[in-house]
């Protein structure tokens, strides 16, 4: 194999590099330019997806649409005060450390503030000038250079509720309905008609929606890059591991097929896929290659694209540039845990030595809509470019639109979500569709020996990975958000303390816990880390499991929840400690590498400072990168720290500044506290609304739990994953705690009454108790309302308990505050595993050429594309 040759530029001092303005035509790069003796073949520029730079690309100015109208008005992500960041850092670590260990960490922080910290912070501020976010490039580098498989490590899942009309819960009907609604969402985004997300009237950043469709994560030798075809018009459908495609949009992003047309295509695909025995199809299921180690997958893509314009190269491009992937599974899971597992990683089932599970029917580098044989549906998404909040909006609107479209078949005046809709395809002139192909085509790969062997080994490795993880679900129906808020608690904080209590009840200790807070109120904002374990939380779990009075237990719970609410507010304002310290850590790495390169007489290509590759190790932080492959975050951060220490100890200094005088790793990052905070045992995320049944992700570390939860009005849905760490027992303990704390709250409520709140309607009755109104002739008609004895159900102040034991939610000032805060940060929360604001551009010139491709070239491309794949004969449906 030819060796890789890097081209270096003349060395420059780090300070001089920082002072240089960014050139408009040469944006920063997060990957070094690589020149190979035998360069990788490329597909024609009009057929290949565009590559775009992560941190340099900024969306175009609004063209009159509403979706991105507020983008330029959003504030920039602020850099917190360094001393406050260090205070928060120490506060997060104190309950996790012993006195001696915490004293050492405190000393390390003080050393950092006296020495490298202030200068690093000033350089970070200078680096952030003119950028959307001070951390985005560091974040992208970490995610796109993540080498482990994305399945179970990065990609989360949503499990949708069933269609409320049972007759539509069959595979073809449900899939066709979801596809039509998804395409209307695509149309709304492209036409900038999708109303922007808001929180209490404050607009949120909508940038991620422009990166949701037609996008693929593509591995290369130098890390992954995001490629996108912004004009994508076709779907990719997978069935029994086989690939199909057909066009669904015209050049104006209008639908060219009715729901019935799409259903016919899907039935045709199902019939065709069934003609190949599943054992035979599994041997050529190339989708499993997307589950491989990213460097291995990069090499296999080279094999597929070895000859430009070949059948395999064109088939791969069809998949990469599809709007999204629809996976039609032939199985139907019966339990919630099995459904969640199927949506996250597929099933593993061996028959006669051959894998026939649904794990071969996936393509993890793209957004996937998965539909089982019984109509159960879910979403699995590549997480680099979008957070769960964005995909949740997509899932919510799609689910809602399927209901409203059915309603319009009953009442034509039923409302619609969209500002405008596609013209009825059945009433359009087919010539108006343009150059499209609506008949499904089957992609027939040339399965050379190299690919057959690769598929075999990728499948066996994936089967191992699936068997290493287990999933359990809790559909807690005793109470939900209404009961929690009626007791005066923030629902999200209440459930977070439940996780702490359950873990402490099993293991007698608290562990590092992570929850993401949304920062999308800032331009290109993503997340900040909420550190759930506080001194108040530790005191609560110790108090709860000890022999203490009920009042003392509940008071400790209130204090812990209030602390969590305060921390959540700070993090939503980007005033946490994790992102700031992580950026300083990456900046220090870049400084050292720039100095090392200068001492060696070389300098790498810069991205506004220095080579983007050295600060882009994926092994920085477990909550940033979900490593479900057995490498916990302690090992990841330690290896990153060790590498940094190794570089710094082997080179002398050449500058008189504090920062450049010594290359040793700052003590704050070498201290055990840094490793402890980045070793997440309980990785949690609150994401969802009534359109979702469950949501979840794989465990972050080998000895940890991954916990996705949805707090609904009357229920709480929780999905827990781990590497066989008594997951069922943890879920059972959690359920027992939730029931026990309700019992205690009821005791407190019956004895005292404070803290239990009622609705305004209930207050009307309370005000009338003991007051006998003077009836007049006009009031005589209401005389019957005074008959009978008032039933209070034993609740204080005349409150009435609901059927499920909950109390009517409050609407007073304090209760409203709790409710609205949870709506803002919990009820529409999201899973977090990284930060991508824009996509990576490996070759700037190729990007520009892709944008300027003329209509003639595109016409030729469409003409050639129509011949890719075997044309199927439509089935009756």
C-alpha cells in the first residue's frame, strides 16, 4: 500500500499564527491535506455528495423564509469566567472524592489559576473572535476522529408510539405514511417554511435542520467527514439487507408520489427481497460494513470506489446521497426492551451459522426510519451533526402529520402543520416532475471476494458487540409530571434524584453522572454538561436510605432538586464548567504541537492556529463521546493525557511566557479529578414527548449505565442499557424507589399539607367550604349544587386525588415556575454525545465545483443514474 506523504509549510510562532485573520476563501480545516501516491478515485462531481467544512461554514442569509430568519440575531456562545468555571469544577468533584483526594484537586486548580490558566483563557478568547462558537472545532475534531463503530457508541434511537388508528399499524401502510410526512418536513425545511424552535418566545438556533437530510458520515484515512447532497431527491430502502432506491421529490422539493404510490413501491420491494433466501441475502448485506471500526470501513470504501464510475462506486453514491434510509424489518418484537434493542442495534439471530437478524438491515452513517413487520416504528440517527432535540422535532412533526392527514380524510377542513403543502401528485402532469425515476431499483453490488470476507467479519464482530449489551425498560404508570409538579418539584430534577437513590440503594455510593443541557439559544449552540451529583444530592441519598423521619427525607430531596434546578439554569446559559475546561485542554494540546512542529523545523496546515489533527483525538471525554466498546472514559482521557505528557516532556521550550516555558501537562488535567469527572457511570438524558414510547442509547463506559427517559403527564418511560451490569435489578430498584417516595409524600401531605398544591378549579370549592350563600330568585337554579356531602378523599384543603393516585397539578406562581422550567429543559430535552455545527470539508475546491455544477452536467448525471440498479416490476397493493 502506498505510503502517506504530508506536505508541511514553513514554521510560524504560535502567537503569530493566532494573530492572523482568517481568509475568506480558505476556511479553517479540521483535517490535514493528504496527498497519496495513488489517490482515491472519485465519483463524478455532480453525483458525489458535497463535503463541507465544520466550523467555517455559515448558513446563507435568510431569503425571506421563517426557518432561519433569526439566525443572525442569536448571541454567540459565551466563554465563562475562568475562576467561576474552576469553582464549579471543584463543586462537581467534591461529593465524588475523599477529603485527601479533593485537597489535591483543589491544589491543582489553584496552580492552574496561578500559572497556565489565565494565559490559556486569553488565548481562547482571541481564538474565538469571529467564530460562532469557541468550542465547535474542538468538538467536531473529537467526533469525526472517533475510530470505534458508531453503532451502540454514538447513534441513539427513538421508539415512536404506535399509530393511533390500529388499521394503519401494518408495515407497508405505516412506512408509507411516515415517509410522506417526513418528505413534507423536508420540503418545509428546504423552503424555509418550518417555524423556528422557541423557548418562552426566545428563538433557538435552527442550523442543525439544514444538515438533517441527504447527509452521510463518510470515513477517510484522516478521520470521518460529513458529506451532503443538498438537492437529494431519492429515498434508500433496505429490506433483508438488500438496497433499493426511487425518487420522491422534484426539483422544487414537491412530492411526486402519493401515499398510495409509495405503498405500492414498498410492497414491490418487500416482494422482491423475499425472493432471495434470507441466509443468502445476509452474505451480501453490505450495511454491516457501516458498523465497522471507522478506519477499517474507510479502507473498505476504497475497495468499493476503486474504479470511478464502476457499479459499486455508483451504488455507494446512491446510498450516501439519499434523503434518508427506510429499513423494513421482517421481524416483530413483542416487548419494549426488544423493540428498543432493535431500534438501537438490531437483533442478532444465527441460523445454520448465518446471521439472519435485523442487524444486517441497517446503514448507520445516515438518518434511518425503521419499521417492523407489525408496524412498530423508530428512528436511529447519526449523531455528529444533529442533537436529539432536532430529531425529536422531526419525529414529533412527522407523527403529528400522520394523524392530521388521516383526520383530513374524514374532515377536509382539518388543520395542517405546514405553511404550504405539495400539489397533489395525482393531479399533476407527469412532465412537470422533471427528470425522475419513481419505479424502485435494486442496487446489485459486485460482491468481490474482498467484500464477502469483510461482510463476514464485520457481522461476527457486530454480533459480539450486540451480545455484550443488554437493555431493560420501565413503563412506570403510577404517576408522572402532573403528580411531581403538584408536590412542588421539578420533574427532571425529581427523576434525576431517583437515579441517584436507586444506584446508592444498590451499591452504597454515588458516582459521576452526566445530563446534557440545551444551549441552542446561542448561535450554533449544542449542549453543556449538568453534573447531577452535588453535595445536596449525596446528602439526600444518604438520608433517604438511613432510618430518618419522612419529613427529613423529603426536605433533603427538596434541597437536592433545587440545587439541580439551579445547575440546570446555569448550564442552559452556557455557564457550566465542562465545555470551557475541555476547550482549554484542546487549546493547550494545539499549543504544544505547534511548538513541537516548529522545533522540528516543520509546521502543519493550520485551521486558524495549527494542525487540526493533533487536538482531535476522540479519547477526551466520555460524555462527549459514547464509547460502548469497552473503553471507558477514564482510559480514554488518561490515554489522551499521557500522549500529551509524552509530547511535552520530550521537547524543550523556546519562549519566555509561562505557557510556552514548560510543556508539562497543566496539573489540573493531570490530576485524578479530571479523570474522575470524565468517567461517566450514569449517562442520562431526558428527551421526548407523547409521540415517543421510548428513547435511549448504549452505555458510556464498560461499568456504567446509559439511561434515556421521557417524563409524560401521567407516566415515566425509562430505557436502561449496560454491559450486563444487573440492569434488570437496577430498573426494579428504581421502580421501588419511585413508589416508596410517593408513599412518603402522601404521608407528609396528609399530616401537614404544605407543598401540596391544587388547580384553580379546586380552589373554587376550597373557597366555598363553610360559606353558605344567600340564595336569590336568580340563584335558585343552582340550589341543587349544594346538595350532598363534600368528599375530600382525605386530602388537605379539600384536594381530590385522581384515579392513579396523583393530585391535580398546581397553577400557582411557584408551581408554574417549576412546570415551565421543565418544559424548557426537560420535556423537550435531548440526547447528547457530541457537537457538530457544520460538516467537514476535505477538499475546498471540490466543494466549490460541486456548487457550480451546471444544469447540463446534472442532466447527464440523472440520465446515467436511471440505469443504476435493476428496475423492478410494480406489485399490486
